C-alpha cells in the first residue's frame, strides 16, 4: 500500500533515478571524507572557493564546486534539460537565496554538510540542523502559499 500511495501522490516521482543519485551523492561524500578528511558541504566548499573561509585546500574546494557545474552540464548532454518551475517573481528567489546563505553561515553548514555527511555520522548538531531545515521548509511553503506565492 505504501508504494501505491506514494506513486499516486507523486506521479512524477522517479525512484530509480533518485536511488542512483543518492548513491552517487553518498559515494562522493565518502570519497571526500575518507580521501581528504573533510566534509563535502557545498556551502563550505563554495565559501572556501570564494576565499571566505579556511580549511579545505583552495584547489580541492574549487574543483569540487567546478565538478558540480560540469556534472550538471554532462547530465544535460546525455539526458537533456530538466524542466524546472521557479517562483512566480524573482524577488522570492533572491530572498530565498539570501536567507539560505545566512542560514548556512548561522548553522555552520548546509543540507549537504549536515543532511548527508553529518546525519550519516550521527552528529547531534547535524540531526538538529537537519530537523530545523525540514521544519523551516514546511513553514516557508505554508507562509508563501498563504500569501498567494504558490508555485
């Protein structure tokens, strides 16, 4: 019953692709941790690439961030573009980006650092951070929908 319910509730779900993507993210995080002793947090790597923090060597951080961009490009070449729906007004995107950036600095990490790497290590701080991300996302969607900004 659970699988039938989820397919009915999410007609565009792609569970096989999601599983493959999750395995690749986990593999990348494991390689980064085991090979470099560093967490594969995107906000931290981006901050390091921009010279805002210290820690991971700049070259590794820059290659990590470049790999995200190149990987998306390679995916698009083989699979084609992904249809995306954005907020009805660019102001929502700017506000969301600024709030997310502030939150990653405040929480000492992003969803990839806490949600993937920290949760897999059972880090108490990451468990709390990830629960906070989820709760904030639920509240944000509710507030945006309340003010007519649904997308």
